[in-house]
C-alpha cells in the first residue's frame, strides 16, 4: 500500500487511491520548477527516486523565470514538443 502525503492543511486527511498502472512509463518526463521556494528540493528528490525506479525514463528539467507570472509561451512550446509527461513543483 502506498501512502500519499497531502501538503494542504486539512483537519481530516482526504482518503485517496492510486490509479492502477496501465503499462510501463516510458518516454520523456519533464520536471518544471516554477521558482517557488524549495520547489527545486522537491524536484531533486523526485528526480533521484525516478532514476532509481525508472532508469530508462528520460527526465528533463525546466524552470520558469519567476513564479509570479505565467510560463512564457516559448518555454510552454518547448515542453510540449519535448515531453510526454510533466510534473510541476509547487512547494513553499
């Protein structure tokens, strides 16, 4: 059984289930740092875990210039063209 940690401040944690896998994860996974404090730390650890568990997965890092504005269109297009999946780090 997996434990999912929810960073929100809830008095009673929400019960969640992991969706069953439909097959292997392959391709290119992008990790987006939106430049909030400590988001890079979260992504560093996630990248380390992915390398251990999915060594054939191509993981690429991206970063917005600032968290105060939307992602610039050229960066959005680059991620769209290069990645099959994207994980965005929202940490404080």
